[in-house]
C-alpha cells in the first residue's frame, strides 16, 4: 500500500513559552520540525510526507534547511483544531495513498524501526498506534479528588505516528464532524467509530515536546545519540 504521513506542526506551543511557534524552536542547532522531518525521512516506507503548518509560518518554513527529498510535499495551512489540520493534510494527498500515518512534529526523535512496525501492523489490521506502558500509577480525577485508580497494567501512553487505512480514517473523521466530536488524538476518532485500534510498543524517547523541561531532555537525548 502506498503510504503517506501527515506531519502536524501548526500548534503555537503556548506551554513552551517564548514567541517562536513550537515547530520552529531550535534544539541543538536544528528546529523541532527539521528534526521531525529528518526522522520521518529516515523511514523509506513513506512515499509522501505532507507537512501541515500555520498559515502565518510559511515564510519561516521556506527558510528551513531541508534535504531535497522528492517525497516531501509543499506545506499546507492547518486549521483551528487538530482535526481541522489533519483534514487539510488529507485533502492535499492524492487518492493513490491508501495508508495514512499521522505524526506530531513535536515528537521529533521517533525511530525508523518503530515507524516500520506500526505501519506494518496498521497495513494488516487497519489501524495502529505507537504507545508505551504507563510507568506510574494513574489516577482518574474529578473535582480535585481521585475518582478511580485504573489497573496500571492496562494503561498505555499514546504516541505517534498513528496509522490507518485511509478509507477507515476518512470515515472516522466524517463521523466525528457529524457528531461534533473532538478527539485528543486520531486513534480516538477511529475508536469513536467503533473500529479496533492495535497497540504497538514504542520508545520512551519518542516523547512530545511540550514544556521547557522537555526541550532540555530532548537536547540531552540528541547529544547522547550523537556521542554513540
């Protein structure tokens, strides 16, 4: 199946602080978006990479130091919500791409081997995501108090890429829009449709950069990788 990845980089990153949009913040000399695209292009199973950025950031994108990879499509403008941005990326992809991966640029250190495994599982089963088991006890909280403590063995922390047969995801996106449903990730839209999503064990290093502390951790991980 011909496979495309939508790379979501339209968020402003308010929790990160500063005036620079998150995708264009630098880590060890390269922006988060550059590092994300580098990581995704290292997987040769992607036939198209489709960045989605804020309309305000097109000039910033033009200044990036990106390799001349023919798989990398020009960016498209994202929307107000995550689902709007994914829909914009999906609309830009020709129908020939039957398998769809969706990745947060803020997870800029994803490994090609993990991508290969989740893509393979999704191709077979229709929907799959990377995730890691929760290491800490998880508390469900309501009105500032613990409502329930779920069994930790069954709790996993979702990552990206999340990968779907295109037709299945398009159906899930349409139902979410019709129902006024907003998912916190793309797998939740498919769950809302009632379809199963397979879980593929990922890597703790594939964390999402959200806070200044995450930037420090990512820079440390990059330095350690380069020293090996």
